């Protein structure tokens, strides 16, 4: 859920001291002791929480939006999972995202067992053979020397794709600088194809993992750029996520980040402050809310949109296989050739 409400959650009741540490361990909630901290918490897309006793001592007194969490009335027990479940329901009722419970698990940052490496490497098979045998969602639509383009997982709408490195890199900022011209050519080709197919603006999003890898289990840590149609990021979201315009992706090499670009030649915007809270699959959440999808449909781990995947791939095949759109013998045709040839076999019954 995207939090638009600026509130202060007050924790009351005799169990407030036992419950507060559990609440404060949610990514989107921060315990405060003084009103001077509130604005900064809001600025980082989080919600401040405070014990009732501390709230009564605030100076100057707080006169803003207040939500009271009475631990005596709302909690049947003090077990951690019960507290987390209750606070999540409470926050969602007030349209506030509490965030996930912080975990100490570290994501697997290596190529061992990487889902995307299995797709991009397709060991023992050519790209054509892979495209004949794999699931539709794993087909390689476009291929260059170091990159592939595949269907996006859980496509929320037509034209949803992902650009990935063949080799295991954690983010676009981590790839060799010498590969960037090639990447931008891929980006331009993808944007041009989708724009001509759908006549809608094309946006590029990335949750980039820094050189030290990812903490927690929020994402697959293999470089992948989300390509989405009709998904421009409004100015209020850029402000919400403290995004700044940057000159080059290489400036983000030392850190984890969130980026957005509208069209292949658009400005690159980035969230670089690690204290800014970004919801899981935030760009998908925004798209789902802006296009009035049902609650929870943004999550590709829960909603696969398999029919939309089949439709997307079929529409791409229909467009790319037409000589009027992609002429044989051109560089773009060669990049899509394994997909076009496999498509003739897979889709010949249509």
C-alpha cells in the first residue's frame, strides 16, 4: 500500500512497552520521543509511532492526525506474529503501509540457484532450443551480446518486459562501463518496438542492489530492468521517495537504489537515501493503484497473470515476425531471430 496519509500512531495500554519494540521493527514505522522528529520521518516515507506516556510529554504539543493503538483492546496475545498481524490490519484500515517485519536473513547474492541465471544462460541449449522448450514466461524475446529481454513476471498490463544481463550482476550500476552503450541500444530498441505496437509511453524502473549485495529477501538480486507501458511516475511520487535527477547510472555504483526513466532518452531519476522507505514492488503498487486493480494484484509472487503473459508474448511475436515491422537481415531481426523462429513452432496452431 502506498501511504499518502501523514499521521502519528500512539501506542497506549498497559502493554505498550512490550508491544512497541515489535511495532518499531516494521520497515515503515519509526519510534520517536519528540515532535521534532516527525517531519523527518514523514519525509522518508515512513510513519512515526510513540508511546502514550511519551506523547503526553510532547513539546510543543502535537495537533495533527492521530491514530491510537490501544494494546489492551486490540491484542488477544503478545505473540510477535499476532502483534504484527493486528498492526498490519490496523494500518491498512487507515491506509498506512507499516512495511514488512525486518529480518536478519541475507538474500542469496550469488549466481548459485539464481532463477534469472537459469533463463539467461539456458545451459546446454541454444537460445532457439530454450525458446522451444521453456515456459512462455521464460522465453527470450530479444538478445544482444550481454543482455536479454524476457516477459515481465506477473504482467499487470500489455507490453510488460524485463531487460536482464546474461551474466550475474546485481544491478545496472554494477555492470562494466564498457557495456553501457550496448545496454542503451537494447533500451532504445525495446522502447521503439513497444511504442510502435501500443502507442503508449514506455517507462523503465529498477531496484538496484549495491556492491555488497542485498539484505533481506525483497527481490531477485540479478540485474533486471522493468519495462512498463503507461506508467509515468508523477511528481508527488518522486517527492515521496526523495528522488533526484542524476546524470549517469555509474554514480550509483557504491549503493543500492531505486531508479525511474520515462522513454529511453528521458531523464534518470533515483532514490539514493537508504533511509527512504520503498514498499515492496513499489512501481507495481503505484501502477495497480493508478489503474484501479484489485488490492494485492501488484504482487507477482501471488498473482501470475498467466493469460496476460500469453497475450503479451503472442502480440510481440505477431509484430516482430512481420517483415514490414522488422526486416530480415537487420540487427534488430538478428536480436529477435531465435524468438521469431521458435514462435513459428510454438504458435503455429493459432
